[in-house]
């Protein structure tokens, strides 16, 4: 048998260069990718854990071990607890709005109408454009003096011209502003994901259900939702991770202010760890993201696995 | 109500919903556009209607951007970073994706998912330790630090995209080339790569746009104006003191957004099928 197999090959297997063997080449092909991820993702991650239990600052870079002292100090700080609450609040509220708008948008854009291509291209813009640049436009729209939003509200009589809203200067409005920008940035992602899901629902199944007397809501919940649920879960996880770990929107729009009312874990970690140079406390704050990322990862893995079976 | 009238009412509310949605999404970009070309006197005027030009449009802000700021330098920096990151990504991801697609068994699948998951690791978690690593390497305050770090998120995503693509290329093609006397590398380069040009193009576009969108690492690693990529330079250096020069700012944001927006729109479907892991069957 081996004789036949070798006979069909122009070069005997044994004399082949070692690099031609799949059992060597496979791992060799994938080694650089793994090396990159290990050196620049895994290693820094462990370094962050190490910083979090040492007394490391930019001004005094000592790896002196202090145990859980940093963690205790962070947990006892009012600003931190407030920040943790903010992070959840921003994430959950903007996800809800993003998903709702995404669903509505997809149901509109799945229809065939003239100008649909242009409408879709315009709707996708907030997700496509670099977030730091898009946030600048919002900052200008929320300007304390020349806000176009205020101008419009005054023009239609919904706002007192003597007392214009200070979008980024008062706590509640600053929160609204940050959530608006997050939801604005996320909903196009929701739209395209829902669109992809909706087009994957077999049309004959829907037609059959309609003939059997299923109405709009029933078709929606009994047929469409179960089919597109895995895709929606993936979208939700990505959206949640992006919002939960965001730093740029808050940093550019409010810089955590006024008086820390819009501070999130990312922006607080940046202020403490980079601007104040207190690397170890900054590391503790940022590591608080990790348990939630882990949870998101586990859910994502479940969805990916179930789909493949 | 007659059927005709009902249909017209239905169409009417459908179109108003579409218009509202598009307005919400695109108004900030319209606002960028009109701000860019408005004269300062027109911009900072509460009396006139702000939605359109009340004085003649001007190129003043654009001129200023190109002659008196480092705008062109930042664009150049971003392009340089983008090209280098794309090159690194291709060199690392192409063989990795191919190998994952051809490796037998469950292990390859787990490895693939493992690499993809690192895409979920956010810059916010790593910017502190990485900034120490960067300064140990002597790369602080240099755009090369970004060239080194950006592949940490482009490689996972692109390897995943390519793996999916290579799986769709029949195994018989590379096996036939190997039987004909090609080496494994030869088979990959001569038969698989030419078939993969669309996938490679997608990877190039995505790696490039992902680097164009990044902000956190750039903010942490770089403080010299002449080393900044476009997103960072516009957001931090065009604000002088506490004064925002909105004409220039919006002009810069607009010019740098357009190419990314176009690229994204063209390759959106591939991006979505990548992120959902090919869950969507058209």
C-alpha cells in the first residue's frame, strides 16, 4: 500500500525538506499570530495584574508588593463607586436604545423603496466614521452658546431663550448627552445586524405562517426572533463590550465632568493611571472591566459553539 | 377611508419614519459639512437660521487647516501607520488563517475562536501596561509604537475573516498542487493566494479602517504633535487653549471621515459576516 502511495508522488516523502511537512508547517504558519497575541495582549494583561498589587507610579517605578491595599483603597473611594454605577447605567441604557432603534431601522430598510441604498449608506455613517471625530461634531452641537439643538428647541418654543440648556455643563444633561452619542454610534450596527438576520429568515416559512393565520406580532416572536437570536446575541455582546469599555466618547465630550457625573471606568483609569501617573491604582480600576469581559466572552463562546453543531 | 387613501397614509408614515431615522444618523455629518464652509460671522450668530448659509460660503477654514496646522502631517502619519499595520497584518494573518482552515479537528477550531476572542480585549484594559512596554522599548512618543500595537486587534479579526474564507476554498485545490510537486508554501502562494484576492482586499480595507478609528492607544502613547495620527491630532491639537475653532475642527473631521466612511460602506457586508462568524446565509 505504501509502495503504491509513494509511487504516485514525484518525490519520495522521506527526502522532502522538513518545511514541506504539514505537521511542521501548520504550527509554523500560525506561530507568528500566536506570538503576537501572547507578547502584546497576554503579557501586558499579566503586567497590569502585577501593577495592581504593587506600589508602581510613574514618578517612583518600584515593584514593591503591597497586596490588596490598592484594591481596598479604590473600592473605598466614592468616585470609583459612582463611576462603576455610571458605567453600567451608560452601557445598559444606550444598548436598549441602540437595539430598539436598530430593530426599527432594519424593519424600515428591509422594504424595497427608491433611495434605499442611499438611506442605508447614510444610516451606517455613525458606526463607520472614527468615533473621536464624530464626537467632535456632537460637542459642537452641544455647544454652550451656539448649540444647534438649543436653537431648534427655542425656535419651536420648547425652550426658554433666556435659559438655554447647558448640555455638557449640568449633570443630568451631560449624562443624556453621553447616552445619546453612544446610542447614535451603536444603532447603525444594530440596523445592519438585524438586516442580516431578517434576510436569513426563509421567506416560504413566513408565507406559510401568514396563510395559517399568524399575524404580525406572532410572526415576529414565534418565527423571526428565534431564528435571528444568535446573531442578535453576538451583536449585543459586541455593542456591550464597546460601550462598557469606552474611553474616547466620554474623554472628548465631557472628560468625565461635570464633577465626575459622567465618569466611566475607562476615563477614570486614564485620569488616575496616565494623567496623575498613579499606574497601580489606574490598573486596578481598568481591571474591573475584566470580569464583565469574561462573562461576555463565555456567552459569545456558547452562541458560536451552538451554531456550529 | 378608501384603500387608496389608506395606502397613501401608510406610505407617508413609512417615508417619514425613514427620513427621521436618516436625519438622526446623518445630521451631525451635515453639521460638519456646513460648519466647515461657513464664515466665522455666520457661525457665531444666534440671530440667523443656522441650518444653511446666511453669508457666502468660504474656503478660509480649509485653507487654514492645510497651511497653518499639521493637518497634512497627521494625514501622512495615519497613512504610514495604516500601510505598515496592513503589511504586518497580512504577513501574520494569511498563513495563520490558512493553517487554521486546513488543520484537522477540534483543536484548530478552538484555536481560531481563541484568537478571535482577543479582538474583544479592549484598549482600555491594556493601555497602562502597554505604555510601560512601549517606553521600555524606547518607542514612547513615536508613531512606531502604534505600528507595533495596532496589529494586536487587526490580526485577530483578519485571521478570523481569512480562516472563514479559506475554509470555503476546496481542499482538493492545494492538495492537487502538492501532488504535482509544489511545496506546501508553494501551493499556498501559487494556488490559494490568487483565489483569495477578494478576501485579501477586504482584510486590507478593514485593517486600515480599524487603525484609522483607533484613539485610546494614540492618546496614551503620543504627545508630540508631529507624531500624532489624524484622529488624535484633530481632537487634541486644533483646540488652542480652551478655544475651539469649530470651522477648522469640523473641516478636519469631515475630510478624514470621508474615505473611511466610503470604504466601510463598500465592505460592510463582509464585515458583518465576519463578525457573526458566517452565521448569516444569504
